[in-house]
C-alpha cells in the first residue's frame, strides 16, 4: 500500500475549476485541466511515493511484476490492464468509438505493416487492445451514447420541421433498423461540403425554432445539444450525427458503460472513468484531432440501444458495484459514513483506491495512509486485508481492480 500521485492532463476541453476544486487547489487553474490519470500508461504513468522518493508506477511494476501484480501478470502480461481517471469536461469531447479486440488486433497489425509510426497523429491503432470504458458521475454528467431507437429519431427529425430533413426522415421511417441507421449516418458523415453547408444551417434554425416554440417539447435536451455542438464545432458533420444518438444525463453515482462500437461523445461533467489500458480511438468529428470516417464506419455498431446506464448495485461487502463485462477492470465505490467501523477492502489488490470526497484513512499491516479528494493509493497483489474508514465527516472511495474475467 503506497501513496499514488496522479498525472494531470491538460486538454482544451477541460475545466479550470472542477479538478482544482476537487483536489483543494486554488481556482481557476492556470490551464484547463481535463484528466487526472491513475495508472501505468506509458504516456503518463502515475507516481508511487514511498519514504520520500517517487517512482513511476510503470517502473514499480516492471521491477517486481510477480509481487505487484500477482496472477494478473500471467493473464494480461506484466502490466496493469486498466487505466483509472478523474475526468472533468467543460466542453464536448470528440465523437468517437472504440474497436473490438479483433478489430484492434487487425488494425494495429495493418498500420504496422504499412509503416505508420506509432506516435503519428494519423495512427488509429496505437496498441492491439480493445477499450471498453465505464464512467461514473461525480457531478451531473451529460453525454451522447449509442444510436437512439429509429422511430424516436424519425419523431425528432419531423419535429424540427426542416424541409431539407424530410428525405432523411422518410429514409429512416422506411427502414427503422440498424441498416437504416447505417445508411443515414454514413450519408451525413460523408456529405459533400457544399451539401453540408446548405443543410446544417437549416437544421440549426429548426432547433432554434423548436426550442422557442409553444408546442410540446420532448426533445429539448437533444436540440440544445445540437446547437451547443454547432457553436463549438461550426460546420462539422458530427453535429448532424448527434441527432441520431441517445442524449443522456447521469446523476451523481450513475455509470455509463461503452462497449466496442458504441458511438459516443461526452458533453460535460465530472466523473471517475476506468478503461482498458488502450489508446484506440476512432473519431468521426467534433474534434481538431485525426478523424478517420471509413475506419470509424468499419467498427461502429448501428444496432439501436436503450440508454447504456449502469445503475450501482450494493455488493455483499458494503461496496457499491458497477457491473460490466470488461475483463480488464472492475470498479466499485464505498460511501464511508462518519464514525463507522472500518470497512475491509477485499480483493483491492492489485489495484488502485481513489478518494473523491472527505478524508479516508487506509490501514494495512500496522501502517496508515491518509487520502483526501484526488489522492490515491497503489495496492499491490501482496497487500491483503486493507481497511478503510472515514476521518471527520463522511467520505467516498473508489476501488479499481482487475475484472472477474481474469
Ligand atoms: Zn470513448
């Protein structure tokens, strides 16, 4: 059990207040702060502090993988298979999807064969892993995720009352399934610039009209989001694509799981995110980064889905669990009450525990470690029997470990 210091990532879509406030630093921060990484990702590993020295978690794992990772080292190779983050989005992130394991392996090998350098911005596949991801809202979290049921999308397109959309609404009404969604999405995301420049402004006008109208307005969040995206990414075909996706709001404590092929865009909010330790992202727009529409189309799952919200479930050990099928990770939460008995963190290692509220005291083997919001601990496979309790008021702790699939 050792203190683990996260790596702060600054991206333009980040927040100048959310992470700083959570970690008890002055606001606003000098730069937009987007993510705090707790993991052993080669691009930005967290650092283990012990006895006044600091080493990257990557080095710590490499030095003694058997002690640190235990049997996990055999299942996933001598590396931590997940990356844990706190994410704070002030502005929308790109429209994206992640490949399946088979797609990632094939794509990685293909790009290696044709000689795209690993660090090239044109690279789609930086490794051979899939990238399932789960985000749990700390504050209200807004996102677009997965294709909406086609008949609802037809209702939305008709409600906007834009003549230029009629042909598309009828197309989807005539084929209200994944094939219809594939055709419509493909048409929109590849519209010639002139056609897009004609259609998009009329759609935005339709959204404004819809929001200022007096009739029943069941698509308020959807149309507002389209207008907001158009403001940040004017002229981007991803704005049109947003009309096809589920618009969802997570209340604090709710989770969102993104399986392979799920088209999604985080809009705003603060959350704890865990994912397979991979960088494989196919982007379709709403970003200045590399966009590869043909490759995105190859990995997308056009099957319409309900909101992919994961409701927290009470576990047997006082934890609150977020069940996902990902073999690389499992995430649970502990809401520690003031003055309560210490809670045993069973199966915490190898893994990371992260404090998101209050003050938590961890005890192991006669040693103590105090965590405050934004601070974390690395729990090796050899660290059994960790206990946690709230100090002062109530506290919240997330525990990230390897999934049951291993
Ligand atoms: Zn994603």
